[in-house]
């Protein structure tokens, strides 16, 4: 299979597709149960405005809302049956296939050159990154994407635990996105996550004369069943590479990058050093 380009499609946006279908189903069940939005919202723990936004397909509901709504309305699974599809809709269209593969990964290897990887981010750091997007994201979209990115981190506590390796450029550790307190918080989270037995974090120092990662960032995903896949992303566009020869080449490159970076033990010490300089 050749490398496949993932581009934005109109049906991927909130207000269409599965998000709209869920909203219509929710409204139908709510009206059938004889509840107005205020009463239903009170029972599920959300405002009537939020309920209206979900019913109109303008807001993507979180999993806890779907589960609670199904229970309150006695839907018998009609709403929770859509939870997985609705959950995928919370990601940008270009990332949805990668998110599905990531959630089922046996191994994840990632080379980061622009920002702290999403799986290591704090809520404040994620919010700061999204606030810098141009064109600007609306508030609902920002909240959805913050929640979606944080929900991905459930993989860190999954069992059996996937083997995870991150190589992060030193420059990334020093970029004060959101301000110094935000940077300090995310670096502390990197240290905490790096202590997990299934996670190895390495730093590529700025003074390295040899760096096989000059072609840019990438992620290698090995599903529980199936061959390793490479994920490449730039400027809101993404490519999933499944051609075996091409993936083998990218995997070999990652091995070289790891050998050129600091060891995991040295890297955690380096992150502590950067923290101490803030």
C-alpha cells in the first residue's frame, strides 16, 4: 500500500456527520422522555446551553456525557453505541486515523522537534499551543481539542502497557510556550512520565554535530495486530505510511537518532538541569 494523504473533508467538521446524527438522536430521546433541556441538563450535570449545542451538532460530547445521557434517558445503549465514533470526531480530521492506531498501539516511537509531544503535555501547555493557532480556533473547538489530547494520555496507564520511546530536541525543552510557569509544569510532567517503566525519554542536545533527524518529526506506531506504520504531519496535513520498505527506512532512522541522543538516564538529568535554570 502506498503512502496515503489525509486531507480535510467537509463532512469531518462539527455540525455534520456522526456529530449531527448523535445530536438528533439525543433530542429525539429527550423529547420522548418528556424532558426540556433545562431538566435534562440538570440530571446529566450540564447547562441547557451545552445540551442545545450538542443537539444542534455544534459541540462534540465527551464520553462521560454520552454515558450519563444514555442512563438518564433509558436509551438502552442507543447513545453509547455511538461513543467511539463520536470520540474520533473530537480530533482534527487529519489526526483521526493516527489517533485510532495510537489507542491500539503495542509500541510508540516519536521524534519531536517543534513542541513537547501530546502524550506528555499538561492541560496548560496544550491550551497555550492551541491558543497560538492561526487562523484562531473558537472556544468550543479549543476545549474539545484540549480534552481530546488529554484523553489520549490514558494509554500511559493502560495494561498491558505499550512500550513508548520519545526523542525530544533540546530546543523544544526551552521554548516558553504559555510562559515560564507553563513550561515548568510540562517539564515536570516529562520527568514524572519518564519514570514509568514502559517509557523512555531521550534528549537530543543542540550541540550534536550529527543528527539523523534533519528531515523532521515523525511517529512510528506498531499495532497489537499488524505491521508498523509511520505517521508524518505538517501544516494541518498528515500522511500514514504503510509501505514496508519506507517504514523500515524510517524505523532505521529512528534507531540512529536514539543512538545519537543522550541516554534515558542522562536525559532525565538534563531535563532537571533545564528546570533548574527556569
